[in-house]
């Protein structure tokens, strides 16, 4: 069997034809029109099975059974005509299928290598465009112009955007250059690793050299598995984010406000507290409890100076009627409570 024949067989299998159906169809294409016995001999199948096979092939619009003559013959329809009919049927049912289709990102875990600048940028742009709550990005300065529209749009949707820019030649001018693109911007004069994470769901990490040319041998890794994405986020916040210079911090949203994304809540709280506002927080927890209290402290490393006591700490210390408690994000394990949403408001004197 040559490669063309094997490829054609594989395409027909995609359409649901079995090997015996493919053999019978090929035999009919060669014979043009023949009796069932001749088709059976040519296809290498039993004559009894030919009847069932050609019935299915006729149902697919590939052959025609002439049972009004004796003996019965089977004729292959011209392939161009048969394929055109199949194409029309696909086109006809596509709108109905589209109406039933709910577009979502795959729920199954995915790991993918990107070895080209084009692929890395494509994934980066698409994931930023889909972001609902958070975007963490570390890229070289010359890549920022290619994603700034997506970053700005994410900010306008209300996402928390942390932008780390490497290979910045003029740090003093960076604040004006990048201010509108992110919630917090940090810059570094030397090379930084390429990494991003979106909504705790999708991430990519690797060498920034992937942007140096059309193709990069080592590649970068894109993941959509929670544990691996979490590892990228931990690396970004724990290893990359703390050291570059903070050049821009956005103003917080006005209060009162409710936050479903915990890092956005901690960013907002620390910014308001540093502006002299005393805060009260109402936290809905994973266990269904409601914890309410005055904000005694905010533990974070999103903005300078950092106030966390351990790497990746992100949460509140609240003075409640039952005493002082700590509240962390969903997935936290050192705090007294894990919060799913936070409502912040100024303390009313």
C-alpha cells in the first residue's frame, strides 16, 4: 500500500467508514458497476456481507444499488458528485449544530510546547483576551507593543494586571510608557524569563529568547492544568516579581466594592489603607461562613513595601467580635479561613 492510498483510507475512516466498507468502495470505483459476486471477489469480502456494506455505502451517497435488474448490480457514483453531496449535507447541518454549541475552553489538562515567536505571541494574546480576573505577564520590552492593546482591554474589563518588563533601557521613562497597561508595573534593565498566567487557569513559561527569532529550539511550555499553572504563578510572584523596580501603581477602585478575586481585594485594601482609609471587610468563606471585621493588616507582596510574612502570602488580618483572625485566598492553608469573596467598605465613624 503506497502512502497516498494509506492517507486516503485514513480520511475515509474519519468519515466513519470501516476497512471492509473502504475495500468495497475502492472495488466499486475500479469496477464502475458490477454484480455483488464480482464486488465480493474484488474487495475480498463475502458476498453475504456485500449486501450490508453497499446498503451503508448507499446511505452515505457513495453508491447506487440497481435492484430493479436481475442480477442486482451496484454502481459507484462519480466521486465529485458524491463528495459534493456530502459537503452540502455538512453545510446544511452546521448552523443547527452551532446553535447547540456552547464555546468553552477545554476542561481537560493540556501541555504544549511553543517553539516559535508566532506561536508564543498567539497564545499570549489569546489568553490575555480571555482573561476575566487576573493577568500576570513577564516579557522583554520589545514585546510589549505587540500585546499592549490586549493588556489595556484587560484592565478596562477590571482584571488585575501585573506587568513585569525586562530589558528596559530607560527605567525613569517607564512609568509614563507603561502606566495605562497594567495595575502594577515593574521594570528590570536586564533579561527576565518569559512567563505569564491568566485566571489561575492557563500559563506559559520559558526563555525570552523565543522572541529573538522566528524559531527557538528549546521552546517554551504552555499549560492549562491547575497544578502546573499554580507552579508558574508561584514562580512569577515568588521569584520574578519581588526584585525589579516598581514604576507604576494604579489608583484603587472606589469603595464599597465586592471582589471575587482575592488578589484584587488585597491590592485594593492595601492601597486604600496607605491613603489613610480604615476598612471593614466582610468575607464569604469556602465553608459557607461569613467573617466580618475591621482590617487590622493586609499581607501581600503585590506593591511596595511588601507586608507578607512568607512567600505568596495574600490575605487579611481582621479584628472580629470573636477575636483576631486571618483570612487567605481559596487554596490557602496557613490562615484561619479561606475566602471566596470579599466586600470592602470604609469604616464609618
